[in-house]
């Protein structure tokens, strides 16, 4: 999409959008089938017999949450279709504003529905799920509504639903390039679930601390995640316009800026690591563990920023199998075996285990740096990005 926009090919953008719609329908249907058909089994993976009665209660809460949260799938997919296309065409403010609005709505509704405020029923876990679904529907309405009401800024949307036909040549090209990316996202998400399952054998207290840690870390990860999307869009547009030198310069600058900003935000996260867990209604032991895990996340966050931006720089050049191996290959061949072995075959406490797992990203960062620095390989996977990419960063 970004390369089509770089060459001002609005028909190409429209066809790409239609392909996303078709893919979204298929993925939504498959997700419904998996969650509704195997949801109980998936929840059980994160529970251990040593948790006793707490395990049964947690299972009931998880099942209640799952039966509601599946309704989020359709608006979530629609948001991804519209927001990704808007970003590819240079419109980043609207998706960001919609995301911020969704977070605010979610926070307010969580408070009202979980605790039964302002006359609302006290719904607990179900209230959290309902709040999430409503916030996602609101985000969907904002992004899709703005796109259709501003056709002058978004000419690709005109007549986009007159047909869902996509040219065979484009479909073949997208599948050739997109299949590794889709497999990568599926395997990466599955890999993260497997890693969480490995940690979960240490007990529900570890699961609770990890949930707090991931929630807080994700709030601070927003900046470098946005920078990753930014480098993919900007580099893709330059490549689409055959502006290879500009693509190279842009990639180097955005990666450097992403790491710099993340150093600042991770410092704030580290300094406030003890504060955030206190906001949760849980035991003091879990709060302390979560605070220490947040510190670990803060330390490795600049490394994650470099990895994220490097991944999208490599991907923007079209060599998707390399990005597949760089991301999912690493997750399944290195991260998961390491997490499984260190959790099951050592008696180390969970904090050093978690710190060692996070430090593995050094290996991935080294590989990413080599891929960016290697001139000949860089030309292959970036269609014009050359070896000064990494030297501009060093």
C-alpha cells in the first residue's frame, strides 16, 4: 500500500484494501472457530494443579471474559484494515486519535462496569470485557467514519465496496510477499502465548505479575511501535517512488530517533516502576514482583525499539522471508526453547529467569544490525537500501 501511494497509484491502493477486507473476513471466521471451539483448552494451558481452588476460579473468570471478548474480533479487524491503509497513505493522526479515544473510553468504562459506579451493575471481569468491546467499536467508528466522510483526502475509498474483486496478478504478488508476513504474525503471537505458558507453571502469582508488567510496558511501548510503523510507511513510499537514497536516509534517521526517544521513556518507566503496581488490587508480593519485572522491561526497552524499527526497515523492502526468520524463526528456535528449559529444568527464581529471557534480545539485535549493515544482502531485501543504513546508526 505504501509503495502504491508513493507512485500515486490509487487503484492499486483500492485493490490492496479489498484484499485486506477478504483476508480479514477469513481470519475473523477462523478466530471465532478457534476461540469458541477450543477456548477452554487454551485457558487450561495457563493453569497448574498446584494453584488449587484459585485455579478453578481463574478458569471461570477466563471463560466468562472469553465469551464476551470474541465480539471484539470484527471491529478490531476493521480497525486494522482502515488504520493500516490510512497510515500507508500518510494519514497517521486519525488512527492515533482513534486509538487514544479507545483507551480513554476503555478506562472510564472499566471503572464504571467493573466496580459498579454511577448506578451501573458491578460486573467484575465481565465488565472489563464489555468495556473493551465497546471501546473497540468506538475506535472502529471513528477510523472508518472519518475515512468515508473525507473522500477528497482518501480518494482510494471511493467505490471501494462496489466489488471485492482483486486482480489475479496483484493477488499472486500479495500472497507471495504477504504469506510469510501472515505466518509470521500468527507464529509470533503463538510464540508469545507459549512463552507465557512456560512462565505460568511457576504459579498464578507469576501470571498476575506478568499481566501487570505487560500492561504497563505496552503503554510505554506505544512510541517505538509507532516509530516502526513510521519507518515502514516512509521507506515504502520512497521505494515506490524509486527514491532509494531518501529511503536509506529515512530508515537510518527514524531508527536512531526511535532508540533515542525510547531511552527517555524507558528511564521514566524505570523510575516509576514501583508506583504502577500499587494501582492494582492484588497482594503486596505480586506488586513487588511486578515492579521488578517492569524494571527489567525498562532496561531492555531501547533494545526492543531497535529491533522493532529494524524489523520494519527490512520488511519494507519486500524480502518477507528474511523478516519471517528474523522474527518467528528466532522466537520458536531460540526464545521458546530457552524459556522452556530454564523454567522446567532449573530452580532459579522467576525474576532472574525473566531477566535472562529478556536479555536474549541481544542476540536478535546483533543479527538485525548485521542484516542492516551488510551491503549486498541489504540490496536484496530492501530493493535499494544500501550498506550505509547501519553505519549511519553507529
